[in-house]
């Protein structure tokens, strides 16, 4: 199966150390179990993109760019514009990222971020339609991972939301022969209807922690990403990783996500720093 | 959304196919259906039809993919081009690649991969007819195929979705309910061990509704688990009869 990813390796001693520390309630980098690493967000960093943002989550660095174009709406949704999310795990970000078509990690990452944005209806796709069945805006969100130190989903969801908040739509005009073309001299901010954030909870030897760094991800059983919209509703979930969760752990993870979501959202909306 | 939204729950509380909210679709489970595979299973859940085969533990190709301390579990979820209304290209889509990954990760907790270093266990799932719930039917079938291949397992993995359609929490969504409903929560578990191995959600639910969906999906998994065990039992009764007939 060509798309299977090559995972980084961790020494058995370090893995055991991380799990033993957690059993005592401590984390390898000194954080509390429900603490995120320092989060920094900077919007509008790429002039050639219609919207962009850079997110640093500890040493994990993710950039997201939005490009705007025109397209024919999908036949099953003639009254809606198009939103696509793509993720690139570029080789400069990790020794385990290799050039080539997106592997399963990249595809899963993009699809989980996509589900959070789509389900929460953060972007009103009907407003992106210009002529039903014929012309609509298409928004490309491209997630670019620049440094990989775990928890790519939360960082990418933040970067994508930041980039959408920074996005300006081009105007359009209809040519004499009835064609619709973009008018790049006119720009209007994209209105967002919601601000979904993703919270990833990892199960490391029975202990639940948020925002696992890479070594913690390599030591974990499995993780669950839960996206929460502005009203506190759940708008996407993905369990990922080879292990499992008990029912009680799943319920606890939902509670943790509910609790942490406003904190993350505040940071994107404020556009600055957060956490210790 | 595509086209006109149909009425999903009628005034008598019945669903589009006549089921009540907590009903599974008719389930048919069969084990050992393919001669060449080391293990195989076939699952029909309503109009969804899924075939799974397991090969292995076997020598891994290419060799450099082998791991010194455990087997590599590989999984391919694939939809037949004729399994949906509009022909699907046989090339793996992004959806199929994601589902291949989550299905593999749903099965892995049940296996003792460390017992088979330097080998591969390959799981192939073909969706022959799709009417919603294909990833869950795939997991149900694949875990039976693994058991049929004689691979030691901690438990069978059973999978079922719950969700919300027209404001009602329902079990085992079909395609129409999935498309036009408010949310879909596919879940897989090892019912004997109480461990959840696949958990996804699409759509919007309040936290309380989500908890309700999880509980209902788990109930669905337990019913499917019974059918799985029954299918395995039938298979061994069949073998016993064949052996006895041979001895006479």
C-alpha cells in the first residue's frame, strides 16, 4: 500500500520514561496534562496568498495559505461555492517526510481539518456561488507543515482558521460575452460564520493529555481529535493511532475538548500569543 | 445539499426504510467465503455489501518494509467502480486512503503483531455495493476474516454507526440518512473488552447528543458482535461435519 507512511522511531528507554513520568502525573517537558505548548499565531504573512497564517505550537510550525479562484460548482451542489483543504508534509519539516504525493498522514490531516470547517459551516458556501450551476468561487486552503513536533491537527486547524480570517475575496465582473472573470482590483474580507478549533487528546498508557509533542505521540496508544464550534457543539471527531480508548476515556476526552476550546479560540480571535 | 431533502422520519416516527430509531438493518454475516485467502468474510448490512480477505502473516514485500520486532498490518479499503450510483474511478481516492488508515487502526488493537516479526498481515476490503456504513461493515468483515485466518486476537472488532437525522438519534444510518442527516458517528469496539478502536464524527452535535450517539452505537456493536460470533461458530460446525464425513 503505497500511501502508508513511514513513522519516526523513538528509543524504548525514552518511551518508557515518558510513560512512567505520566503515571506520576508529569510530562516530559514539564507541562500539566491539560496544558498546550506556547501558541503563536501570525496572520497575513504571505502577500501572494489571499489569506495566510503561521502557527507555532511549541516547535511544531504550520503555515496555511488560502488561494481564491473561479470554478464550476459541483453538480450535486449547484448553489454552493467550493472549499478544498490540502496538506503537504514538506520534506524540510522532518526526516520522515518524503517528497511525493501526499501519504495517508497528510490526507488524514487535511480531511480532519476539512471536516471541522465544513461541518461548522464556518464558510457559508452558498455565499460563494455567483451563478448557480455555472460559476462560483473556489477556496483552496493549503496547509504547509514546516517543522514537525507532534499535534499537527490542532496546529493546522488553527492555521487554517487564521488564514480564512485573513482572507480577502476578489470581486468579479461579467464580460460582454457573458463570462465571469475575477476582478483583482476589488477585494473584500471573507465573512466567517463560525470559528471551529480542534483539540487533540492523547491516551498515553491510560493517561489523557492534550497537545502531545512528537515524542509523546510516539509513546501513545492512540489519540482523539475533537473539533468544537463557537457554540460549544462538536463538529468533527477522529480517533487516530494504533491503540484504543475505554468508553470512560472517550467521555472524558469530550469534556476536555469542551473545556479547552474557548481558550484556543480566544488566541486565534486575538491573533496573538497564548498559553505558558 | 444535493437535491431536495427527503423526509427522514415520518409522523409515525419511522425511518425511510421503515425502521425504528434503534433498529439495525437486516444483517447477514458469513465466514470463509473465498478459497484462496487465508481468511475471508462477507457482510451484508441492509443494501451495503462488503467482502474482506486476509493474507498472512506472510513474507513482506518489498523486504525493507519489514519490522524486526513485529508484523506490519496493511489494509486496503476499496470501493468497486460499480458499487455506487455514478461509477467510481478504481484509483484510490483520498477518502479511501483515509478509511484504509482508520480501519487498520481499528483492527490493530485486537492483534498481537509482536508475535510475527518481519512479516506482513494484509487485509483487503472490497465494497461491492454501498448504501452507507461501509467503513463499519468493512471493519466487521475484516475482523472476522482475521479470525478466520487463525490469527490470534484479543477480541473481535465490531463496528456500527449512530447519528442524528431530522433531530432524532438513530442507529446504523443508510446512505440517504448519512447524506441528508445532521450527523454521523461511526464507532468500532472490542465489545468483550469494552475498548473503542474507531471513533469518528461528521456533522454537528451537542455534547449530550454525542454521548447518546456513542451509547447507541455501542449497543449496535454488541448486536453485531453476536452475529459475528454466530458466523464463526457456524463455520467451525461446518468444518467438523466435513471432517466427520471424511472419516466415515
